């Protein structure tokens, strides 16, 4: 979703969200509200909790950010794209890259997320 389009859209309520990508669009809209210090490690922890809640409640949803026991689709894609692999997770890779480029890690995450999704032919 284009940044200008996101900025014009009104925030949604939790019961209006269908999946993790709807939640992430809310984070994109107001990252300071959702993620402490706009830290990708905090975002990754939040998504970890989201995935745990899916399992606890037996909800079926495609989830690209954490796959227990295997590398997640997003981690695999990011490793291929950047050539950097770490057991510390995608948030560390992106934060390092953003720091080296003098950029916001949150903004870089959403750019990479858009690229990842476009490559998987998932419109949004």
C-alpha cells in the first residue's frame, strides 16, 4: 500500500482485521502506537505472540513471519535477498541494514514487506 494512501485511511478496529497483514497495515499507519520505540524486535515479538495465539485458538491462517522448527518464508526470502543469515531473526537483519544506511528500520521493514509480498503475487 502506498504511503500516501495509508496516511489518508482511517484506522480500523481490531474486529475489522482479517489477518496478520491487516494488522501490519495498522502498524504501518501508526507505528508509534503499536510498537514500543518503533523497534523491529518489538514488532517481531508482537508477531510471535500473534502466531502463538493462532496456535492456541486453533485458527488457520497463513503466517510468513515465524514457523516453529523451520525457517519462515519471510526469513528465507530476506536471507536470499540480503545474503545475510542470522539465528537472531529478520528484525535483526533489517535493523542492521537500516542502521548501516542511516534509515528508519520500520520504514525499511515495510519496503521489504511490500517487495516480499509483490514477489509472492499477493495483492494488497
